[in-house]
């Protein structure tokens, strides 16, 4: 039976956010490919966080990341600095993203995330112990540095592009943290929570004071068990 030849669709392009080229003979290159996926993992975490807890903070951070990404694209279009290595004509071609390299989008994303979350640990979540706050800052900083390293090691960006991207991310993250703080002071967040849709979806802002720990959830669970046992 003769095989049927299928024509290639010229409009097919790779999904650049998860399409990462690495050296198959280099274990560190393989690990760096996973480091480059950290921003995707952060976004997935924010979505799952909102779905399971209905915390408004997840939406606030996600909105800031989107604004940060748009700002990164604008900077790339203005600066127009190429990447250190070509990844083919299809790389970020005919997409909403720019194929320029300055500044690094991954590094700017993680710089924003590192600064915003770090400031929340240090200035807002006073209910946590100093050790937990210190550990939280170290963890997000380590994640950010791993992503920055991976973008240089995989030759998607120069060191300068990564440093500029990370610095811009730190600046936008701190600015956004200040803006969100002002929105809370001006009761804008409370106004949003008063919307009928927010009430129907049980959206809350309890994470503003301090995130609920596993220990606190477990203690609440034990209290509910004790109440149920007394009823029987």
C-alpha cells in the first residue's frame, strides 16, 4: 500500500516559552533548560494558588507580571539588540514577542518576582518568624539567579542582557509593590472585594497579612475534628 505524503504547514512555529535548545552532551546545559522553565512554573503556581484559595494576591502578582512582560517587549523593540546566537528564522517570528535580546525577559520576570515577593516577606508578612522570612527571601533569590545563569549558559542572552533585565525587573517589582501598597491604603482593594463577582467567587485578601501555613491549616482541621466528635 502506497504511503500518503502529507504537506507541511508553513505556519507551524514552536511555542517559544517552553521551546528550549540545550546541549544533549552537557548535564549542566540540560539542568539549565529546566531552570529556564521556572517562570512558567511560577505562573502555574499563581493560577493554582488562586483556584484553590481564591486569594486576590495571586491575581495582583499575575497582573504585575503581565505589565512587566509588556514593558520588556517595549524595551526590546526600542533597543533592538540581537541575541548572542541565532536560533533560526522561526524563533519568536510572527509572534507577539520580540526576538531581540536586550533586556532578557526571563531575567526581568524573575527580578520582578524576586523583588516583589522579597519585599512582602520583609515588610508585610510580619506574622512569620524572622527565620521563615529570611528563608523565603533566600529561596526566591536562588530561583532568580538560577534562571539568570541558565539564559547566559544556554547562550540565549549575553551577561549584559541578563544583568539589565534583572535590574529592570527589580525596579519594576519594587515600584509595583509600592503601587499595590497605595491601592490598599486608598481602599481600592477593599472596593474590588466588595464587587458582587468577587463575593460570588469567594475572593479574599487574607494573604496580605501573612500566608496561612500548613501548621495553621492542620490546627484548624484538628479543631473541626474535635467539634464533630463532640456532636456525636
